[in-house]
C-alpha cells in the first residue's frame, strides 16, 4: 500500500502552527464572552461567541490528530522504550515546570477577581503548592495545583504511554497493517461520514454524563473524542492515499463545515439550548460533529494543496510554537488584569492583548532557547535552540478547563 515520508507532510506543521495561533485568539476571546473563564472583561457579552464557535468544535481535535501523526513518524524511527523516554522528557518536564511556575499567576488572578482574595502572591503560592481547596463559590471550588491550559500536554503524555504499550503488544507490522486497513476504509464519502458519525454517537452517549473537566481521570467524553483521533493520526501518518483523499474532499468538506457552523449558531439561540432534551441533543450532535470533522478534513485538504512546503518560516515557527503555547495564556490573563483599570474600548483592548501576547511570547522563546539550563523546561531541544529543526513533520508537540 502507498505510504508517504515525513517530507511530504509539511502541511501538518503549518496546520499545527495555525491551530496554536488560534489558541491565542480564542483565549483572548474567552475574556470577552459570557462563558466561564479565569477572569472576565466588564464588557463581556455574547457578541463574539459565534466567531468563537468557528474554531472551538474542531481546534483541539485537529491538534490531537496532528500529534498522533507526529508520534507515528517518531515511533517508526525509535524503539518503543526510547520513544516513550523521548516523549516523556519533552512533555513531562515542561508540564511540571508550567504547573509550578507558568500557570500559578492564572488562578492567583482568578481568586482576586472572583473571590476578592487580598493575600500576596507568596501567600497564595504557599496555598497553591499544598493543594489548598478553600477557594470556593458555593460548590464550585478551585482545584490547586492545576495545569489549566496545559491539560493538552498532560493528555498527550497519557496517550503517548498508551501508544507505547500498544506498540509493544501489537508490534510495528500490525500497526502498519491497521493503518493500511483504516486508510482503505476512509476513502470517498466514508472519509467524511464515518468519523462524523462516531463523533456524534460519542457526544450523544457520553456528553450528558461526563462534562469536559480537563482533569484527565474523569474526562471520559473528551477521551472518547481525542484518544481515537490521536491513534488515527498514528495509524494514518504514512498513508499517502488518506491525505490525498482529504485533499480531494476539501471543497465538499468546507461546504458541510460552513453549513454546520451556521446551523450550530441557530441551535445555540433556541430558548432551551441550555437545558436540551434528548431530541435536541441528538440534533445538536448531528450538526456539531459533521462540522467538527469536516472542518478538519477541509483544513487538511487545503493545507496539503497549498501549504505542503518547507522553508525558514516553517522551521522557525515549528520550533517556537510549543514554548509560545506554554506561556501565552498566563500572559493574556495577567495583561488583562493590568489593562482593566485603563477602561480601553474592548475591541482595541482585545487587539492590544493579542499583539502583546504574540510579542512577549516570541520574546520569551528567543530568550530561553539561548539558555541551555532553561530551554528544556519549555520543550526546546538542541536543534530548535540552534535555529534549525528536522525536515518534515517535527515530532515535538505540545486551553483552560472551560475554554475548549
């Protein structure tokens, strides 16, 4: 069966870069919408929520699919034990550092705004590291310590462990054959319908009973979505005909995704959207899930068509995007709190937050990649620090609990 090499999948690097940049826009937007988040603008409203829904149903799903593809390429090059050690080093160290250093300013700002906390930051950190659970509004208590937007890294590491075990038990040959069979199934209309049908079924069966917590141990609906997508990426990474099929389906997929977004806005506008009955949940799943999957298909198809090329920009951004992801939300939350007293118009303030977050995030990347003892804490390897990364799909991949 036809396979593809890493040099043919530059477009997935570009999609990963785009998806992580969308996180900056999304988390800035979370400050201005009515959905729960760490801090909120006094101008928060539902005005931009339709725009937020353009990416929220599919963005993290796309990242898990891409991360699976990256892991598939790396697993083909390394023995299972070395694969797990390499991925653990690149994921766990930034996760632990992030939870102890990068993330804490976010809940600190949150308890100041929501609970009127008057203690100092050192006082808060003593509570944070000892697992204090007294920051509550009714039955809603803040879990400390927390990984907040770094939940993606924790999930990715857990899925990596499962993949290493699966590869040990099944062997490389069986995984390759499974990839060939999956690519054979996901051709033509089946490439659109079957994954969307699975996502709809998972949403109807699990979402009412397992809300999205990003806490790993009780997040069964999210696991039912993200783990299969991650494993699909692993199996399909080297299946050239699958990615070619997505390119052929890009226009129909775009049409379905656009219609799904429009219908989703209509459904969310219904009076009983907050407390849907079974019939409405089924209808919503049959709208949201095709939108979710077809948006991914359209993005992969158009990216393969137009972005499947290497260059200095791709290499630089591929190296920078994980460190930028690690620090971006703390920058947004902190700067939002600092800008709030200035009473800047929300549109202008939002633009300022996006610009400064990008500038400071890339500035931090430029600084830490030059310090050998620090860059590993941000998931930066020696090649990235030197200004170059491996050709093809780079095997290094890195949203708050309410922001997916």
